[in-house]
């Protein structure tokens, strides 16, 4: 978890349970080089950082919206029950309002949160993944790519 004192005002504000219109349990922030993911217990909200790394450019609001929509479109093919919606963030960075179709100053991908213990790396470390699981996953991914439109 990251310290909210070093985060942009919006991320700090989104660590307040009052921002959400659903029950919140144990807010957590996960930060990557390109995004912030806020875990709320029931849902996860992923916001793109306004960065340009050459191979990706999230520097404008329009680009962040586009890539949130693309993330939903692409990932729903394999995980439709996880990737739920594009969230409009309106209000102000200090007092955000989620999913009001008012003028958005930021966007997020809303996902169904799953137990962190279900992540592949954690299951591997506990010895819960066997070779037949890897084989089945490889076949599934190969079939997906074989049937994907190009």
C-alpha cells in the first residue's frame, strides 16, 4: 500500500470511503508504473496515470478515456464478470463524485474485486497450481488466440 501523502489529490480523496456509493471494506491502494488501483472490498477502480512512456501515452483526458474503454473491450473477452464499467469522475480532485454523467475530469475502469489470494503468483507460492492447471491454461490461451479476429 502506498502513502496517500505522496499521491495526487484525487487518489488521496478516493481513499475516503464516503466517495463510494457502495459498502467499502479495507480500502487499499496498489500503484504500478501506469496506474493506480483502489481496492474497496467489493470493487476495484483503476485509474490511468497521466504518463507518456513512448510505447503508451496517457497524457490527455481523451487518451485516458480511450484506453479505459479499450481495456474494458479487450479484457471483457476473457473476464466479462470482472470488467464492469467505465466510471466518470466529476466534481473536483479533492471531492470527486463517481459515475455522474456530468463533465468528467477523469475516468476509471470499475472491476469486480477478487480475493488477492486468487492471484496466480500467490497460488503458485502456496503450491496450489499443478502442471495440469498450466496445461489447461495454455490450451485456453492458444484457442483464444487461434479464434481471435486479426
